[in-house]
């Protein structure tokens, strides 16, 4: 019989969690109830109490409560729940997890799902769900469901939300899983609409050569997801073709990802890094007037593509170089000298050779001698560049790698 872990504050939201428990169990699925509430006694007796969760982190909840330190109590729950969830997975005691919460509870639930393997069903019903990846970083393939109303007893709206959530998580754990397809070395890659031709060519070449290819959308959230997955050790190498999120976050903070191009270097796996799409910044329609005199191209109804300039490219080039210099593993910097994305290159609408050269020059002047630099006299979307990149991957991540 399948088993689902139910995690949450059973003191303040006990009635709702008891209803969720019954909804799951009527589907002939077992539950393990895990309390993380610190405000009072649980509404019903959980399988694992909050003080037991904190104990996994070596913390005494009663002692922290006596010291009137509720924030430290929640930190203890967050730390303990990660250790507990890893243990339950390692012992094959759970097939999925669901939690419900408001602000405090959701922060602990985020920690719980962050340690669960990709592919294991995981779900959070939250008042904060509409904030998405900004408040729930590192949750990978977790399903976030908006509770619509707050948790203060059952009503028609919340009952419907919980019923649907229960049905969904039960269906997910019952779903027969396909056998794992991965056989060759696993390569993570970053992509963007404007670098898609390059990434598609790389994918085809590598897959034909026996590699497994995992592309991530370089839209801020996608890049962070790639960084998070790299830290788990899942990948054998990285083809970081589209590092535009560094530029995006530099110019409009919060819309890119300042943590990009860090994980592979920290854990020492081989990486190919390209300043792909570092010639453009996405600007929302209402923000366009904040950049007078700049060159723009309409991307869609809400977004304009703004061409990066010399000053911005010098700044982001230094940022990228500093990150590469920290890498512990083999790192190759590849420069497509004829253009960095669909918007730039000879004859293209937003071409700016001076800005591109400023980026290339800054990178070459600031990377350390341990970083190999490969310059290709081609546009990033030219097959010539994709072929050269694949050769580099095959050199640093050979197929016979143990």
C-alpha cells in the first residue's frame, strides 16, 4: 500500500489536517502525520510530534519555548524536517508528501520538499502559493496550490481545495512510474528563446552520441532550478549556454538570478560556459520609460528586449569572470565572436559589435589562467558553434566516465 506523509501545524490547523488525512485514507492510501506546530497541543495525535521533528536537528522545543524564542523553534522544525524526510525516503517509508500552511508553515514545508527526490509526488497547499518561486525557491517539481482562503476552520471553499489536493496527491502516488531512461552521462544546459537554435543543435548531437540532455529555461526561476539540481550531484557536466540571468538581475534586480554559474564550480563538476544572450535585457512594458535613449525590440505583448550596452557588458563580464575563477573543476569559457543571440550579429536589428567586444575583452582580462578560453568565429546559433561546443563536452565529460 502507498504511503503519503502529511506535514503541517496540527495545533492551529488541526481540523483542516484531520480532514485531509481522512480524504487521503479513504482512497486506500496510508498516511504518516508529522506535526510541526509549536503553539500548543495538536488537534489530533500525530504519528510524529513536533518535538520529535526538532530533536532530529538536536534541538529541544520545550527549552526554546521556555526561552520565548518562537523563531528559533520554527528554525528547529525546518532543520529537523529535512533530516526526517531524508530518513523516510531512505527507508522507503513514503511515496509522496503533502503539506498545508500559511506564512510560517509554508517556509518549513519548503524545506521539507526541497530534500525529496525529483519525481516523488510533493504538494503544498498554501496561502502564499501565488508568490511562486520567489517565496518557494528550491522546491523543484513541487505542486503549489493556492488555498484561496486562509486556514481558520473548514468552509465550502477550503473543503473543495483540500478534496482536490487529496485526490491529486493520491493519483500521483498511484501513477505507475516509467523505468528510468538515463544511461549515458547527464548534461544540464541553459536555454533561452534567443539561443534555442544552438541548444537544439547541441541536444541532437549529444543525444546521438549517448548523452542525456536536461535543458533549463534561463528565465530566473529556471536558472535557479538548474543551480539547485546541480548541487544534488545529479549531473555529470554542465553546458551553460545561456548565462543571461546574471545580466538580467544586474540591470533589473529580482528578475534574473544572481546565483547563476556557481553550483557546478562549487562541487567541481566539468562545465562549459558561454555568455549566451548577454546582449539583451527583458524590460516590462511599464518600465520602458526608465531606460531613455536605449534600443528596444518588441518581444511580446508585455515585454521589450533591450540591447545591453558597453558599460553593462563590462560589469557583467567581470561578475561572470569572478564566478568562473572560483570553480574547482574543469571549466571552459567559449566565446561566439559573431553574436550572442538572435537579436545581435551581422545585419541583425540590435547588433552592437562594440558592446560584444567589451564583454569578450572583460572576460579575457579577468579570468584566471586555469580557465580555458575557446574563441569560435561564428554566431552562437551557427551549427559550427554547436559542433565545437559538443566536442568540448565530449572532452571534459567522456562517455566512459565512471
